[in-house]
C-alpha cells in the first residue's frame, strides 16, 4: 500500500513539473493551451508551453512560439498544433516557420506528410477536411515526403511549392512548381496581423528585388498621369442660336391680338318640293361661329373679380333664356301638328261598299262593353292588356 502511494506521488510530481518546450513571443487575439488532466489556460506573452501540449488560435488572431532550439513558429487564425520536444504536429491551419539552424534538422508533420528542413522560411498548411498538405518555400530548401513513405521525398527550393493529397498521384508529393505572385500574396495575407514577420527578407524569390516601401500619404493613391487637353477651333456656321429669334413682346402681342379666321363656306342651292308640285330654290349661307376673344380686365384685383362674377351671371342668364325659348318653340310645334283621328275611323268610309257600311254600323251598335266601361279603361293608367274594347 505504501509503495502504491509513493508511486502515485512520483507520477503526480513528474506531471506537475512537465518539461517546457516553447514560449510565447507574441499573441494577438485569444489563444489557448490544452493539456491532459489540466485546466485550459489562455496564452499571453511569455507563457510557457509544456511537452505534448495542444495550442489553438481563434479565428482572426495570431500566435508566435519559439522552441528550445531557437526556431520560431507563427500560427495564423484558426490553426491548431501539438508541440513536442523535437517535433511540431500541425492538426489544422497554417504555420509560418522561420529557422536559422544550420547544424540541426527540424521536423514538422501533418496527418499525411512530413517536412524536414535546416534553415530558411516557409509556410506549411494542412486541410484536415480534404487531407491535403501544402508547403510554400520562401527562402532555403525543404524536403517534403509522405508520412507512409518517408524515403520518397521531393526537394522544394525557394520560390516553389508542393503538396501531398491522398487522391492525387497515389498520395505521393508532387514535383516542385513555381509560385505565382497572386498565390504568394494570398498566402502572405494570412499573417498580416503578425508584426514579427518581415517581408523584405524573402521578396527577392518572387519579385526579383527587395521591396523597400516608399513613404507617402496614405489618403493619396497613385494615379496614372493625365493627358494634356487640346484647343479645338470651331468654324463659323450660318445657323443662328435659339435665343436670336423674335422678341418675347412681339410674340406676346401676336397671341393676345390673335383673331380667329372665319371659314368661308360656298353657297348651296336647296330645292323644296311642296304638295302642289311647286319647287323653290333657297340658297343658304353657312357661317361658322366666331370664338369669343378673351376679355382683358383692367383695374385692381377686386374690380377684376367683380367684373368676372358679372360676366358669369350674364352668361348663365343668357343660357337660361335660350333654354326657355327652345322649349316654347317645341311646344308650339306640337300644337300645330294635326290632331289624332279617333280609333273608330278606319279610313274606308269614303268609297266603301254597302256591305262595309252595314258592317261598320253593326260594330258600333253591338259593342263588347258599355261606353262607361270603355271610358273607365281609358282612364286607368295601368290595366291588364287582356281587356279589349272590341271583339
């Protein structure tokens, strides 16, 4: 029992004093350290990273670690690595590696590849969803190989990249390929927030010269030189400008004093045929009505307003008188019309035969209803149409 207690105390002491393999040089945003049987610890400047620790950086942040050999690892946002004494395992994300050691070989691994290097700078990334590893060398040389076949490796010089994909080339590393400028800029943009990275040390491999930034005003953008203008001579033309027409006063007078034109209609000869066979020729002259000219009112505002009211009343009275006269004319025409003949007169009294006359007399004597009932039927405004006076 005592031996078990002593052994557990020794194990706990060893776990409490685990070996420190790296320290934090810079931290932007939130970064955390995970260890078994320990609480999660947030990493800040100067924090220690023990052996077999898992380090995770949140999206948009960055973290820089330095191991016991002097190598520096810059982690971009969303990256996760596991740190050992002589090995760094990238579980996901992007890591910028910077090494100045010539006599020692460094090793970094991912889920399907291994990278070995001595000195230089390169970007090593791993996509855990697609199981794809990629290395982009900025300075120096790097050896890339599959984790299953470490002997089949590829040399990747500065300014080149290579990758290992399980679905491409049977998982073997692809031959080194020249990096384009756009790919280089996009990869470099992942570490913009890290102030410990200096870009002027490796821009030669991609641009052919060191990029020494010029100092200029941030709000002023470089623009292409503008072309000088030219002087154009326009020849004189006969066309007059629109403003050179007749004066405004002349046009106003022509509108105000405008008199409507009377349309002349030729005389038409009309012939009227009467009952006596006499024909009369009448010539009628048709004259179109003249439009009334606008009345120009003078005086003050109130005088003009009273004059307009008087003119409106006069026009209304004139229209009423015309309506009354037209109504009288219609009534006179109705009175002049021939009176309606009674229904008893059929029109065949003149020149009728003896039989027709006797039939007419018998119809008058033998009526269907009495005269009083017939008059009552005539006086009713609405009656059944089945009632008839005659048979």
